[in-house]
């Protein structure tokens, strides 16, 4: 016997569907969690390039 039939027999209303709310966060770290990694790698490559070029 399914849950819907049990709820109907007991006189309970049908289950409501859960609605997922979208986050309206303006924080870019929540949208792009790997952004600090990419910025750090780019900065590290820049520092190595600068060291090689001007040394």
C-alpha cells in the first residue's frame, strides 16, 4: 500500500511538494567556488614570469 492511499484513508491531505528557493546572493565565491584558486594560480604564474624575465 502506498503512502498516498494511507494518507487518504486517514483523512490527511496530500503531501505538499517542497519548493527550492534560489539564492539571490551577490557573493561571487558562492557562484564560483574555485575562483580564488584560479586567481592564485594566475598570480603565481605572473610572479614566476616576472622573476625569469627581469632577473
